[in-house]
C-alpha cells in the first residue's frame, strides 16, 4: 500500500468512533464563518458542511471511499 493509502487508512481510523465530535466541529466552524461574514455566504457554507459530514459518514466504517463530488482536487502538473 502506498503513502496515500497509508494516510487514508490512518484518517479513517481517526474518524471511526469520533464521528459526532467531528460533525459538531464542522457545524461550529460553519457557524463561525457565517458569523464573521454576516451570513453572506450561508448557502456555500452549508454545502461545504453537508459535504464534509457526508465524507465523515462514508469513511467512518473503514471502507475505502472517495471524497464527495466537487471536493476532489486534481494533482498539480509538474513544471
């Protein structure tokens, strides 16, 4: 298993058993951003919160999954 697989496995291990605490943190972070921006980006913040919560749910059971659509970042091209 490569480096990415090792890191992903460790992340899944950290998520497992801590799902609710992570989701609470996601909610608090979103609320903080909303308070600092005066609610101007509430719909965007909500989408990110939902995507992050879904990611936590999908990876809590330890089965390999990819990030939710729209959150996959393509690798950078070498110069």
